[in-house]
């Protein structure tokens, strides 16, 4: 089977819902043992059940990616039982607002999860991967590369994810560690639905169509499409790829303007 992850152990942050859940399921379908890190493990129940019902292997760990000690302790416990072959830094949170509308607390909250969380996981995983190599995949965003209105703090955090990806790829290539990132545009997840419902009550269908059309291709992406790209980049078929960001954006970056 192409893109086989048989015999691989994959650590996925935020792997219980949205894009992370799709990645968890896709990787399990291709033979990986999936370890999900979530702050709220209740979010992982349906994902774990879906994987296990198909004969896949998955476990959830309660962990705050922004807390370095929690990450170190969790990865130490995991590494006593198995190697970590693949790390997917998917956990992230959003914020809407320009710089004037972004409080210090907002900035700290985004930094703690989207930047420090990625740093914490790579900082803990890389020393263990150096023994035999591995793959790291970070979830960036189109906001890493282009200006998007009212996304100051979010763009800041995802820009950091992009440059951390380049730095780690450069520093650890001689250890057989590949590091890439994915930059999605709008992807239709439950977060999008709740955001529209909360901010545009009574205009949900109109706003969904409007947001969908911001992608030149005319629709939002799906979590499963992002998961397919993630699978390829973490598989041996992508063994010649490192230090690269992959937009999955319906033409947003190149065709808007």
C-alpha cells in the first residue's frame, strides 16, 4: 500500500477534533499507532471510537501543549514504551481582530498555544528522534504568508510556525529528521459553523457562501483533504521533501489579487 505508516507511532496534538481528527483517522487507516494529545480528552472519544471500530490503534493523553513540563512528562512516559516516529503539531487556536483590537492577554493566549506549544513538542520530541530519524509536520496557515484582515495575533503565531519549520529542517537534516508544514486556507470544520452562528445569527447560509467564495476555487477545503496531504508528507513516499511549506488553499495565495 502506498503511503503506508505500518509500524510507525504518530503523535498528533489537537488530534481529537476538526482537522486533527481527520489526520488521526487517516493515519490509523494507513497502519499507524496514533497517540492524541488534547487538553480536553472528552473531545477525543468519537475519534478514538471511529479508529478502533475499524481495527486501528489509538490512545489519548490529556496534556496542555503550552505547558513544557506536561509535554516533557507525557513524552517521557510514551518513550518508555515506544519510539515516536512522527510528530504532527496540529493544536491551535484562533483570534479575530487587528492590532488595536488585540489585547496583551489575547497575544499571550495565542502565543502560548500556537507558538510555544509547537516549540514545546518539538523540543521534547527531537532528542528522541535523533537516534533513528523521524518526521515533523507543523500546521501553519495561509496567514503565515499573506496579509489577512483582522488576523493580527493569529498571523503572528502562524508566521512563527512557518519559520520554526524552516529552522528545524535546516538544523536536523543530518539526523534524518524531516520537517515540513501545511498552510490551509479556510477549511470547513465545526469551528467555522460555530463562528458563523455566533457572529452572524440569522445569516448563516449567506455568510457560509461568502466565506467559501474567498477561495478562488469557490469552496472551503475539507479536513479529509488536509489529512491526505499530511499523510503524504509523513510517509516514506515524501522522503526527499524537507524544509518546505505546502499551501492547500484553493488558489488563495496565488490567485487572489
